[in-house]
C-alpha cells in the first residue's frame, strides 16, 4: 500500500471514529418541549466565575474553622463542580392525561466524573441495560442514574434514561427545530433556556410532604407564559436577554408593567447605591406584540466595576457584622481602712469602699 493510500485509509478511519462519537445533545428527548444548558467550563473561566470560586474557597476555609465536616462537604461540592463541564436538560412536559405528576426529564452531564465519586448517588444493585449499568438515586425514588461512558452521566426518570441509552447506542432521530434553535443559542451563551410550551406544563407535582407551593407572583407569571427564550453570557462582559411569549399583547404589556413595578420597588431600598442605579438604567423592559422582552448588556469594564462594588459591599457588610470588643469593667480597688485619732476612747478605724 502506498503512503498516499495509507493516509487516505487513516483519514477515513478517523472520520468514522469521529462520527461514531456521541454528541450529548443527541441524547435528549427528541420530542422535548423544554431545553436548558449550562456551560460550566466557560463560566469557570469567566471573571465572575473566578470571583465566585475565590468566595467559595474563602467560605470553605471559614467553615473549616467552625466545623471540619461542613468544610469537607463544601470542598467535595466545589471539587465536583470543578469536574463538570456542561449540563444539558430536556423535558417533553407533563403528559396531558395525568395530573399531579412530575414531568419526565433527562439531565446529561459532561465532564471528568470518576465512578468512585458517583457511588454515593447510586443506590442498591444496578440494572444492566444494553452495555450500561443503571442505578437508582435512592431506594424509594424511581429517578435513575447511569454512566454511559467516561465523563458522561445521565440522570432522570427511568424511562427517559433508558431511551437516552438507546440513542447513545445509535438509535438517534434527526434533530428537532427546537434543538437546532438551542444549539444556535448555546454557541454564544453560557446559560440558556428555550421552550415553546406553557411553563405550567413543566411544574413539578406539589402534593406530598416536603413539596413547596410556587410563590403567588411566580405562579401568576408562569400561568401567562406560553414560551420562553433566555440567554446569559459572561464571556466578554455581561449579556442577558429574556423573551416571554404570552397569550395576548395585553398580557405582555401587563407583564412588562409588573416587572417594571417590581424593579422600582426594589430600587426604593437602594437609593444610596449608584452601582444598582446603573444596572437598572441598563435594563431594558418592553412589550412587542404578545412578547415581553427584557435585556441588559454591560461591557467588560462596566461589569468589572459592578463586581468590585459588590465585593466592597460584602466586605463592608462583613465588617459591620463583627461585634465590637466587649468593654471590660474597671476593677474596683480593694477596700481600705482610715484611722481617726483624737477621739474619746482612743483611735478608731473605719472601713472604706473605695
């Protein structure tokens, strides 16, 4: 075989190998109506990510002085976050025929996830499905977890996890229009959510002990939202945009006014903070047809100034929280004696109190 032929064979083999690699995007539900992604690796490398890491390290050190167990748990959580690169969530929404149930979901996690560190989340005896071991996250919950390959973990209801393992084996349908839109959004955003369904279809069941009811204001907003596009980037400054599709132009205008009123109320308590006023000035809220649009953009320098102001505010608050040293009372001198001479009956001693 000539050198050119060998090169051609090598290139073809490399192409086949590359195409055989699973794209974590393709593991999500093909009928998903809600997609969410977080690029933790890019967030870690951003300015705000580095600042948050420093703060978490400081908190872990402080916790270690008070509780070694708490410090070890924080260190483990921080270490785990350092090993996760990307999170990808998909959900087809709640089945219309059922009420009070949790929506199916699949969470795919990419990173460097040693099996030993995942053991605490894998309970009981595993179930073998295809070439993958599937575990339960607890003995009483049907939520399942599986490592399909080094660095890719699947978490979700059992049916969603098993279907993702099928897709990992090569049974993958063409990407949906929603997935194509999400991939485009992810190319420029570190955190994003996209949905073409009413958000109420993704609410978790609220019956049973330990479940919390959604706050009234949030419930009011959720009930009117029929679609969502949200993106956040910290790669070069700060960029945020939110688009909510509502049931009518009147609902969009009402929601825009609600957002504005809430911000003005919050601002009333921040009158002496110019950095907060600058953020509000940059925040744009408006309605266009049946869509509410919220966006804000800060340059890298502006974002740095906001971070510095936030650090200074935290330092001031921490200093104010430190109680002043206790004032020690001045010790009273020991009682003494006074001797009076020249009295009838001779000298007389009187005890003094100071």
